[in-house]
C-alpha cells in the first residue's frame, strides 16, 4: 500500500527508492501495489515487475476494499505492507485484519511530526494522533528509515526496526569522491520547494556566505509548490546570479548535476531520510544539513549537521566544509561507505526477513505515552 510514487512512466512522479524495493521484491514474490490516487481514473499497469492497482477518485476507499478483496480471492496475500503510515497505513492494517494476514508499516515521512506553524505533520491534530496510535499498534511490525524516527516511535511506546530505503546501485552507480576544482564552490539542493524543506533558511545562510566573500553557485532541483516564493526570496537576498532553479528533473537528468557538485546542502525542518543525502553519498558528494533524519545519524563523521532554522550555523558549517578539503573528502568517503552498506539490496533483504519472521498479530509495543 502506497500513497503515490509509482507512476506508469517510471520516471515522473515516482519515488526511486520505492521502485528499487518493488523491483527486488518482485524478483522472488508476486507483488501487487495498491495506490489510491496516482491517477484520477482507475487503472492497472506493470511497473518494476509488479502489478500496480490505481484506485482513482470517487468512492476511493470502498473501491479499494473491493479491489484488494478481489485480488485476495484470486490468490491469497501473505503480507500487506504499507510504505508510509497515516491514511495509507490505516487502510493497510484494516485490510490485513479483515483478511487475517500479516501487516507491516514503514514510517517514511512526517507521520509522527507536529509542526503547526507550517501546518505539517501527522500528529498535529488529535485525529492524526488517534490514527497513528491505531495504525502503529495494529501493525504486526513497524519500521522506520532513521534513528530519530525510531526515537519518536519509542516515545510512543512502539518498538520498531531501522530499515533505510536505500539507493539502487545498479541504476545509480558509485563514483569516487573527488577534490574540488578551481573556481566557485558548486552547491546543490535536491528537494521540492515547500515549507518543511525550509529553503528560506538555506538562502539566508547563503546570503551570509556571500557577504563574507565566499564564491559559490547553487543548483536547486525540485518541484516548486510555493509558486515562485523561494525564487523571489533569492532575488531579495541578492542571490539571483548565484542560484539556479531547475524545477523537477528525472533521475537521469539529476545524476550529472549531483555528480558535479562539491556539496549537498539541506535545510529541512523534518526528514525521515532523506534519499537525496544517500544518492549524493553514493555519487561521492558530501553534505551539510539540519540535524534531522540521516543527517542526525551521520554527523559529525559522515555529514555536518546544524540546528534547524539557524542560518548562521548553516553558513558556518558550509564554509567549514568548503575551507577544509581533507574534511570534505573524509565526509564524502564515510558517507559513501554507509550509503553503499545500506543500499536497495539491503532494504529488500531486511523487509523479506521481516516477512518470514513476523508473526501475525505480533505484540510489538509497550505501554508508554501517547
């Protein structure tokens, strides 16, 4: 069960790590992916060796129940696995109980976050908190990509296993970390333009660096959901000649931009991952970011992490990485080692081990605060 990321094109509106996981599972199992609204109209297609069932709009949940039950009658499911909790996870565990099969839920985004100032997070309202309590306690096993998310689950009394969504090394082959060439530093930021990615903090950090005389360019790759707001701020801060906005790029288009960068820079308020950090690491590019997700796990040996919403600290960390070439290369080498150890093959193996060992109606939670 997924909320999206499985477009029939295989390139647009997809989650690369999700496709890598599906493809590896489909080598050994019959995999069906149910997605509620990848497209407005109901339809089916094959992708990465799996059959995608797009439910579409209009009585979506009722039709999704009918579709899952129909497929279960044709050939019974052994496991129902939700990638993301939230509404997707709720539907998955409910169907698993109805069909009396095993359920797994992977917390992959902001399901446990509460950031009311930007209207973000699955636990921002009481309805979301109730939904997550039901989902996480009903699931037979719970996983998450990074240690900070596991800590949030532990605070809720949920025992969970760490399973990063790794990079497909066949599609995204490793490149050795390289020394910087002469000229301005080449920075890259890979993320949708939205409130939770907090590009405003990143741009203010870069304005500080510009005032200090640091030469740099920044390539920004990602869908703009803020209708030009970030571009306007770049202009206000005098960065319009230093920052290039590329919009969405496919993996093939992103690869050369990322591979040529000296440093990935991220300013998120919340992350379960992010995948961009893992992709940069495999490409031999070190990173500076806020202390969330994998950044919090990897700092200080494989990335530099700074507090959220702190342009001064971010500017200092970027400048430190650019001024110390040996540090930058050490970060790149250690980051690559970690990302390659936890690649897409590792992800698929970890989930398949859970499929084999998790009992139905397993008791995986303890008493604790809600």
